[in-house]
C-alpha cells in the first residue's frame, strides 16, 4: 500500500485540489522553473553527439593479409606484424566547430555523460541536505548560478575535454534546481499526495524535454553545433535566476508544519531536531547528523529502498544510453545493414521515448498513491527491458529500422513513465517530512550515478563487442532490477500516519530488555490494540528510531524500552 491508498480516487483528487488552492502561485512558479530546467538540459545536451565524433577526412587503416598468405607464414614459423597508417581523403574539409577523432572511442565521446552523471549524483545528495537545512529557495538560486559558466565553456572550447567538463556544471544545476522543485511540490501537496506531486513535476520537465528535442534539432547547424542552442541556454539561465530571486518563496516551513501536526509536536522542535543517536550494545552513544542517517538508511539498511535505489540507477542507465550511445548508433548506422539516419529522424526517435516518459508520469504517480508502488515500478522495468531487446534486434536485422526504433522507443518511454515517479514516491512513503529531502537526495544520488555508470559500461561493451550487444546487456540488468523490486519491495501501510514507523528509519539502535506490557490505564493513556508498544523484545532485537519519531500513544519524552 501507499500512504494515501485508503482514500478513493475522488477523495484523492479532492485532496490534491484543496492543497493546490492553498499555494497556487508558488506551485505554478515551481512548474515554470522545472520547465526551464528541462529546456536547459535538452538545449545543452542535444548537440553533444555532433560536437565530437569520427573524422570525415581521415581514418586508420591496417594491412590485413588473406588466410592463405597467413597460413604460409605460420607454416614456416614466421609471424606477421600488421602495418597501420592514416588514410586521408583529398579535397575533404572537416566541420568547422567539430572535434574529430581518427578512430572514435565511445568511452571518450560519451565522457560528457560520465561527468554529468557524477556531478549530478553528488549534488543530488548535497541538495537534499541543503534543502533540509537552509531551504529550497537558496538551493534553486545556487543552482542557476552554477549554470552560468557552462554555455560559455562550450562556445569557446578549444578541445573536446573542455566541452565534456562543462557537463559537471550542468549536473550541479540539474541536481540543485530540479531536486528542489520536487521538494517544493511535495511540500505543497503533502506526503499523502507525493506520487502525483512528483508525477506533475516529472511530467512537466520531461514533456518539456521531449518538445525541446524537436526545437533543438531544428535550430542546430550540424556544421556549427556550438552556437544557437547555447545562446538559448544563456537566456533561459538568466531569466530563471531572476524569477527565483524575486518571486520564489521558501516552502521548508510547510514540511516542518506537516510533521509537527502528524507527531503532535511544536514546529520549532521539529526544525531543531537535526541529530540522531546510535546506541551500541556496550551502551556507548554516538551522535549522527540526520542527513547521514537518512543516506545510510536509504542506501544500505531498508531492503525495500535498496531495491528502489538499484531500480533508479538502472532507469538512468537506460537514459544515458538513449541520450548518447543510441543517438551515435543512429547517426553512424550499422555496417552492412542500414545507413546513418538524419538528425530529424534521430530527434523523432528520441521524442517517442521522451513524450511518453513525460506525459504519463502524473497519471502513474497518482495511480501509485491509490494502488501502491511495487507493481508499477517492477512492471515498468520489465517493459523497458522488452523495448531494449526489440531495439537491439531491429538494429541488427532490419535494413530499414525506423519503424522498429519508433516502437522500441515508445516501449522504453512507457515503461519509464510507469516507474519513474513511483520510485521517488516510494522513498517519501518510507521517510518523514523533516528529513524527506535528505532521503530523496540519497535516492537521486544512486539514480543519477546511473548516467555515469551507464555511459562507462555501455561505452566499454560497445567498444568491445558492438552497440547491439551493449543494448542487450543493459536489457538484462534492467530486467534484474525489476525482479528485485517485485521480490523484495514492501509497501508501507495506508493513511494511518504511524505506518511510516513500522520499520522506523535510523538510528536510535539499542538492545531492548524483556519487560511486561504496562497498563495504559495506569498512566492515563489508551492505545488501539493493533498499535503495539515495543516492549518485550529479546536481547538480540533492535529498535531503530529517528528523533522525530515518538511512537503514537506514548507520553512524549519517554524513551522506548524504559518504564
């Protein structure tokens, strides 16, 4: 179950409508900012495969004797060392602003995605901590400031590595701005509507990306790919920075108020609780920052969330392939099978992936709020794997692969839409509002590390055995991620807000001595029978509790395991 599952479809819509009415202008501004974020990303990244690639005028050629000749050499005990030389076309001119390689290595020409993925992954976690401490608005302002150098680095680059390095700043900007807009939307719609809040955010962002794909292709000059798109990026950055500074208001207090209401505590107390306690078996106490606890809990302790992190990593593993290696494959063609596709066809294939990934996320996010996360996430990953297998098969067997590529891209986009928002919402289901941003930051760290890992792995496999085999390998890993979610992810309970304490996130960790259940009447408190007190645990059992998670029905300030 998801937190909002006990509500009907109509009640869910009514809840969303009521929440939107409370802060319509600020919610709308977050929508505009995520549109700007998506447009920045696509205008910036679309020209990358055209900025660096195989030389048109030179190629490396090696002498290759026939089998009979080599057999004679072997029979006489001789060895043959191939001779390699550069072959240059006469009257050939390289494209003016393209960095060329005599022999293109995919691990080099997709390095921009590695830099982007690592930068975004690290700053996703930093963003979560930043938003939980200094707030969402400042994270967004800092993010747009980080974006300022990147278009100028591309425009004035002297080599490919300067262009690739500029993607670090793109990763920082996307992590800070896009993550913070997600947190803002969840703040305003509430934890019980986290799926549709994330779905709206991702739908707006990825629909923008899909549409901008066509615009970016139309305005790009293949001979001068480092011009028009990057001028547009400059305009978006400065426009969005003005909106963020002048009109955006902080929403952190909304999340603090939500948790204060749920836990019957004072908002100031919730805001001030920034450490957790780890109590070892010896009795030693260790103080740990909430952000660190949230990262460890999300990444290494809660089995459900570990599977979600791996699922997220794989979905951006696929995104990395779509945005880099797939475009390079279509741009270069498959030797002896089909010719290179033009840039508009490539843009159309990417659009098929992006338009479904974008437009359907709000539907699946809302459905996840009603019916749970597991089957949308695992099912989406299985559909993505099917799309990848189809793309690989079409690419090696069809002389005209366009129709097959379109259908495969639609499958991958549909599968991604099913699971993308629900992965984020699953993290929200297992977290509390006061440290929700840190938990989401941990998940987004692993998810966006998929860009870097995907670019490195798919590039290395493609250099080794070819792009089709690289796609097949990605399909296997994607199906494995879906299977793990199906087997090990556990839903939280419904609208009973104590449900998020069923497996409370980290740590107080302490051995619990056996003790009889005290009479609730004796201390003047009552508790529903199904909400058992954590007494009577054996010495080997551990109770894990965040400082903000005082169990309902216990006098506040009384520690668990004491009478």
